[in-house]
C-alpha cells in the first residue's frame, strides 16, 4: 500500500484478463467430529478448531479489483467456513458540507470494543465507489472485516496529512454492525487539519447514540460451475434461501472478480436473516450478457451454530503429567463436551444447465439439500392464465407470477413460454409450466406486468393452477384491470384461491361478487410520499417501493398511478398511491428507490407514510436524504424503518 493520496483517489487499474475468479483446490479429507445440534439438520458437518497452527485451504484475494476489494484480512485458525467467524463493520463517513472541507489524504480508523480493538485500518476501498473519496457533503461507505470486538465504545479516526489538500472537515461517522443488530452514531463536526482549530489530524469520538437495527447472520455460499463446454456465464446470478423461520431476500452473488467461469469455485459471504433449518434454495440468473447459459454443478450453504463438541485436550509438560497420575480428577476435566460455535454445511447437488437453449430452458432452479429429512420433492405446476374478453383486454407487456403455499413460494417467475405464439391476447388462455419444490396447499399468488410496452394495459379474468402431483386445481379469480389508466391504477394483483362452486357462480354473472370477495381478503395500504423542499428535489425517474412485513413482502410496486397528481414527485409535493396485498403481517421495513432514468433523476425524499385502515395503523418512515448518484452516498435505493414516536394507532375500519 503506497502512502501517496492518489492510491485511494485514482481510477482502478486495468483489468487483467488472465485473472479469473477465485479458484479453490479440493481440500484433503479431514477427521471431523459430529456434534449434538440444536434441532435436526441434513448433511451436517461440525468442524472443530484445530489450534493456533491450523491453516485453511481457502485462497483469498488481497486486491482492490478482485473478490470484495479488501487489501487486508484477519484470518482465524479454522479449516472450514473461515470468513464466517469474522464480523463486517459498515463504516459511513460524512465529510462536512463547507468550503474546503474535502481531503486528499489517506484516512484511517481504529475501532475499540469491549472484546478488543481492530488496530489502525486505512479506508482505501469504498463499497459505494464515489470516485474521489472524502469530498464536500458526500458520504463514503467502507466495509471492514475483522474479528468480533464486541460492543463498540469509541472510535479513533484521522488522516496521514499527505496530499495537496490534506485538511479535512469531518461531519460524522456511522458504524453499522448487522450481525450484532446495532448502528452506532459518532458526531464530529470539526476540522482535522494542521492549520485549523486545534491542529489535530486525528481524534477519538464516543457514540452519541446506539440504535437497534434488524439483526442478521453470516452466510457463506460456495458455488461450483461445471467442467463442460461453455459452462460459464456472464449473467447476474442470484440466490434465495428458505428455512423453517422464513426466507432471505434475493441475494445477488457478485464481487469484483470475473465469476462463474468454467470449472471454478467461488465463495461469497453476506449477511441475511436467520431462516433456521434450511429446506431449499433457489438459484438462477437473469439471462443478461453474451453467453449467459450456465452449467451449475453444486452449491454449499454454510453458517455458524452452537453445538456440543468434544473438548480439545490441553498440551502439558512432563511435570504436569506426573501430577496427573496422582489426581484422577484432572484427567476427567480434560474429557467431556462443551458448547462451541461450529460451521453447519448444507450441500445442494445440481449438475444441470440454466440456459434458455438447453434442457428445459429454465434460468432458475430450486434445490433440496443432500440427505434432507423432509419429505419434499420437485413438483410441476400447470399455470393457466385467462385474459378477459373485452376491448383492449390483451397486453404486450412482460408478465410475472409468484405462487405461495404452505412450504414457501416459487419466487417471481416470468411467464414467457406459452403454448400460444402471441401471449395474453383478448379472450385467450395461455398455459405455462412452473417447476418448484412442492409448495403444499396453495395460499395465494402474485401476478404483475412491467408496463414496458405501448399496449401494456391488461384485463385479467382468472388464473387456474393445476398441482400435477396431487391432481388438484386451484382457482384464482381476478376480473380486474392491471393498468395504470384503469381501475385503481395498479399493475400487480395478489389473488387468493376460491372454491370451484364459487367459480360456477361467476359463470352465471357473479363477477362483481368475486371481485369484492378478493378485495375483502386483501389489506389496502395508502402510501403517501413527500418530496423534499430542497432545490431540484423532484425526480423524473420511475419510482418503486417494496413493503416488508413480518410474514411476507409485496414484491416490487411500480408507483405509476398517483391518486392526486399527474406529474409526480415534484419539489414539496405529497403523492398518494393505493396498494393491495394479502397477509403481510405488521410492517417492518420499506424499500424505495428509482431507476435513474429521465432528464433529472436525482430525488430528495423527505418521508413516506403508510396507512392501513383495516389494521388501524399509520406508520411514518423518515428519510430526509438524496437518492441521487451525484449526492450524499450516491445511493438511489434506500431501506427505511418506521419511527416509533410517529406511529399512529387508531380503531381499525371494517
């Protein structure tokens, strides 16, 4: 690491085509001890600590342009799942918005916790990659991986005082630790400059506030690409994990390396919700790029659990051995078992193509863990989509469906391969095949289109789904528009199944009754969005949102049909939207963002309010930040959380 300021400011070095993704040698077989785990887990291997001299076969890049971009690493002496034992600290550094506040110097931090400290760490590889770091009014985000230092009690931050403009005005620092569920706030609002204030270039700061955030856990995903011709892919690969406690969000598997090349093994670490005992994963890609077809060999999912393992015998000198002969109790102390954090591994064999031009043409596959105890297997669902028989009922947009059952959901799947060449035409039935791990009894479905074509408006009559394994047909009536300019303006609907007898009533002219029945099973949310009063606060981009509840989320909501203004998201404006969803539970989080399109895409979002009259709850999600690549931290998507003091509870409306 050079000491010149340009090391953290300049453009990344040229990509070397000879550098491929992380290739791992196959580790030798080791003696492994099995422990008593909390619950039953398939294909469980418990790895004991091997002592201070133990090493790991995992090869890791120390390179700004490879893997996660880190150039320093702390390693722990464990053979398996090495990075699971480290904690990620997400450090957000805000430079003051005053003239001359930026710095060209190299900035460093040192975190102190009740279990130790990190040592001084140079902040040289930003995760939000704003180009020049520590510029006036900007927020640079860095991720530091190190051992668990416990609760943070103070922070040392400073710079090396090198460069043309070394002096720096530090506004504040935030440190988010998802594995601990904590967010630490460190105010500064002072100069770190030889020629300003007290002349100091470093200082210690104590947290002014420690906020509770959603607690996550570490997962390590190992992906093996097969050794067949053209096995690699340039597409964006994603994974979603399902367990007895729920599911993770969709995780994109990417880093700075050239991933998923033929006969390679990649390791990814990320933080996500603890889903408990895992019963399936869904993995796939978006089909983008040249040569997107992919032959996936296998996937391993690892995380830490507490388990009983045999105690490791202590090394003793000759004098202690002589004493032990006289004292049998000392010998008993070395035996027995103890609770330790150990790596739990789920192995998912695949050995198939995910390619539109190979096998069944699917880009997504659901996999069961090897030696799974649950009696689950792959099932085929025949999805019959009926477009209404009225003027303009058909659509040219892309349509997507997600089917929910007792055992999770299928994830959103594109309805692309119909038995008809021209899909979703007026009065037409289109049949699609969806393959997934058996869902059990179906509970609901979500269907939407992307509104991307000139003739996107769609009148959906109904959806029928045949469970081919159980030979059961589920009926999902709709009888509504999915259109920005029709009905309530929504382009997504959540539908619940009804009895076949109810469908026969519909044939006799009870369509309106069916629509009311569906509506009664849904929760209607009124979403109010306040654009800030700042200059140029409005946006011309397409805005979207996702509501996350304790039971489920709404999926992507395109906020196109505003109830009170045609020209949306203008400076100081409050826009109102209506969203219907089935059984989300209590709202926990809101994700909102835009696609960065239009002549003026930058947006200053003040707050979002979500009102659910049927639940008697009105939540306020404060933001007060830019969603702009040229402002703040450069993010155009933000996760917002309800402010407890601004939550209103009232008598639910029936």
